[in-house]
C-alpha cells in the first residue's frame, strides 16, 4: 500500500479546487486524516456534492493510501459564522 502525507493531500485538493483553504492533519498511523476545506465553490451545494468534489480531487488515494478521512466542507460564510 502506498502512503501519502497531509501536504500531498492538500496539494491535490488545491489543484482541483483552486480557491480552497485546506487544512489536513494525520490523527492515527499514516492513513487516518482530518481535513477541512473552505471554498466559495461549495455555495449552494449539499454536503454530499461537496464531499464528492474533494474525493474526486484525492482520486485513487481514497482507495489506497487513505483509510479514513474525517471531512468538513464549508463556504467562507459558513466558516466565519
């Protein structure tokens, strides 16, 4: 199994959601991550659509290197509330 670090995951998300603010931490082993993504492109989208955008950015890492991902997605307005 390949491994990935938080900086690599952040770079993948930023490459696909260019206006995003991304925070990623590894919380257990080297394959359990917590990620918060803030992006205006989430506006008007339900949570599942937002998560799908992030999963698409992470690609095969979601099937291989990432065992668990605690994901929070917010618009800038939601993040500042």
